[in-house]
C-alpha cells in the first residue's frame, strides 16, 4: 500500500501542480506529450509484466550469480529500448506535435528535454521495480516513495513559482534520483548478495552511450534542413533509429551483456526453426 500510494503521489501530481502554478493551458500542452509517452510506455510494460513472473521463478531455483546474470541481460535490453526511445523523442517530439496538433501546441525544447529525461529515468527504474516485486522486497524501502513524493511536490511547487513549467519537471527529475540510488542497494544486497557498485558504474556508462547517440544524431539533423514537415519527420526518424542502433552496437558489442543477449536470441531462433 505504501508503494502504491507513494508512486501515485509521484506520477500523478505534475498536472495538479502545473494547473495551479503555471496554468490550464500548459496542462493541455503537456497532455499531448503524455499521450505519446504513455503509448510507448504501455508497449514496453507488456514485456515487464512477463519479466516479473519469470524472474520470481528464477529467484527460487537459481543461485545469486545466475540471478545477476539474467538481471544484467534484462537491464541491457531495457537500456536499448529506452535509449532508442529517448533519442527518437528528443529529435521527433516537436515536429510530430506540430504535425498532429499544430505549431501553437509545441513546447519549448528545454521543457521537452526534461520531459524525455524523466521518461528515461523512470523507465530505467521499472526493471528494478520488477525484480524487487518478484522477490517480494516491499518492506525494505516502504518509506522511500513518500520521501520521493514529498521531494517531488515541494521542489516542483517552488521551482514552478520561480521558473515556470520546466521547474515542475526538474522537481520530478530530482525526486527520481532517490529510488534510483536506494533500489539497486536493496536488490543487490538481498537478491544478488554482492555490491551494487557495478550497477552504478554501468549506469554511468549507459548514460555516456546515450549521450553519444543524441549528439551524433543532432549534429546530422542540424546539418540537413528539410522544409516539408512530413519528410522532415521521416528523415528525423530514420536518422535517429540508424544512429542509435549503430552507435549502441559499436558501444556495447564487446560487453558481456551483448554476448549473452545475442546468444539467447540465437537460441530462440534455433528453437523456432
């Protein structure tokens, strides 16, 4: 109950704060972006629901080393999905919103950046939540969602008054750092029975790879200007996908996680044949 109430307070207060301290117009603009984000998130969550059941079985029947190996595989897959989504959203969000709803419904790029950063950070914590739920580790951090919710509300309100809409999303960003630190500590200690140092080092490496994808794609897109909005969206989508896939492949193909995931894919293909 603590986790559900706390999570609801974190994820469902942004619109209330925006409507109160920024204005109803901003809520309408933000809702268009949420509609698209939630659509992509729901597709990814289908995979998450299957992970919870399978990982619960793994915890019962496997040793900590095997659990950690499988977790690293899943974390890698999530990283690839969310990294590609992140780059595509940054490069495509405003052109798509302009095409679908009109130019007056487009938010400033700094606000969009914060929205997508929060999408990535919250997305990367879902795998931690899935593993923690599979192990039944609810009591260890039952007060963390309330701390996160309090931080989110207080910081968002203060910054919304001072700097407007972007302040609300900065508040969400800061509050998300709390579970991102606490949950790996709990999971690694109780499920994998080892230090979580490796997780945080890997997280920083993932951020660097994500940054490479974004910088390279933005440089290419800024170099080529297309006036037609539809063609521009198609070009941006193509560049975002190709750059993300190529850079992430080159950046991770020597990693153990890449080798394990490719081995699993090959095994599934052979079974299908």
